């Protein structure tokens, strides 16, 4: 079983609550923007020239297609090895996917500007990222506030690393920017960043895979939640042992759903486990509308690979079967 350093999720939640309260107070005082300006000025002075080198990536994959890979549970229905000859962009713990080694990933992002975890957890994550991504030509996109930490611990040596900087959030910004050679507005999350970065690099045809938060109903959690041999601290598992008597097991599943405010969509048996699909009936985050409009303005189209039984309220819906039969055979836009 793959192990990870422990951390205290209650402490993390406590810290997040207090950070949120501090932000609310600063906003009321009108000090938030001023403090941000000081922080950005310091970063720009300390890391002068760091993001400017990203200019070399502008438009270099003009009119190609790229697969944007989230870490949603629907990714377990996709054989990533079929994308080995395609341009692909990953994030988070995608490297835990059973087919990841056969993917030959081209781009990888860690777009969380402020990771609320202990330094040993952060170091372990970055070290795993460096170890598991074996393609020597993979381009890594990492936030500049982690640059000193990464260099201090000698991680990503001799790798193709490009640092990125945030400006305003997508919802705050009057004008959106994906100019990677400057501060950008798409660091609200890895999916938004990957789409924006792909557009910056010239890709015009983007396919979202494993992005359950863009579905209707929303498909909850991550693909590795269905892996019995992987346990990540603080992450929810969606498998339940069949060694537990059926009546008691069903009660546990129902209580789990109630505790997390989700609904049971489907239960299927896989070996000694019941694997449960959980959903939530919420509207899709309106930032997806923002990035969709931005893509269209820049001549790019976004398609959403959606499993049967779900809809795609924002992006154009396609099935994985359609991708395999109609898109992958078109070799004009592959590597």
C-alpha cells in the first residue's frame, strides 16, 4: 500500500476557517487589495524574471488538440494508455492512476498557490511528482511561492519547470488574462489553469476528462477513492468491505452519504468491495462559464467527456466511446 505522511485534517480546517475570517475582515477594512499589492511587489522583486521565460511557450502548439485530465472518479472509466500519442495535461494525484505510466504525460500542473499542509507533506508530494513522472520532457507548471521550498530541497532538478504567478481571482477580475509571462487570473484551481495554459500554448481543441464537478448531477470525489491499496490522509474513500454484513454495510453507506451531504447514485460490486458512486445536486461553478467564454474568444473549443447518465451544463458533451471511435483515429493533430 502506498503511504503518505500524516497530517491533521481538523487543524487544516481550523486554519482555513481563520484565514477566511481574516480575509473577510481585511476586505471590510479595504486593506485586502493593498496587502496583495505589497505581497506581489515583494514576489516580483525577489523572483524577477521567473515567469518571463514562459513567453517561449506562447502559441507553440498552435491548432493542436490537448486532453485536460482532472482526477474525478469518472477517470476510472478511461484507459489513459489510449492517450499515449496525444498531448495531455495532468494535475494533482493523477500519477496514481493505474494507466498513468502508459500515458507519457506532456504537461503537469500544481496550481494551488497556498497548500494548507505541513512542509513534510508538501515535500513528499513534490518528490512523488518528480519520481512518478518519468517522461524527461514533461513541462511542470508550479506556483512561484513554492519556488524557494522546491530549490531548498533539491526537487525537480534537471526538469523542465515553469513557474506561474497569480493576480486576481477569476471572479474578482474585470478582465481575464492567461499570459503566463505575467500574472494570470486563472489560478483558482488546477482545471481552470490547465485550460488557460493550454490556450496560451496554442491548443484549439480541448477535451476535459475526469472533471466530475462540471457534470449534472455533480459526480463527487477522486478516482483513487476507489483504489483499495491507496490511502491519502484526509481523502474520502468510496469503497466499503463486503465482509461487513449487508444490512450493516448499507447503513454505513447511508450514514456516510448523510454525513457528507451527498446522495447515493449507484452501488456496484468489485471483488471484496462495494464501490459507491456519490453525487450532489448543485449548480456547476460559474467560473466554468468564464473560462468557456474566454476559450471561445480565443478561438478554442472545450469538450467535456461525460459518462452515461450525466449531463454537461456548460461544455459540449461527448462520450469516451465517441473519442475512441472518432477523435483518436484523426492523427493530424497528435504529437
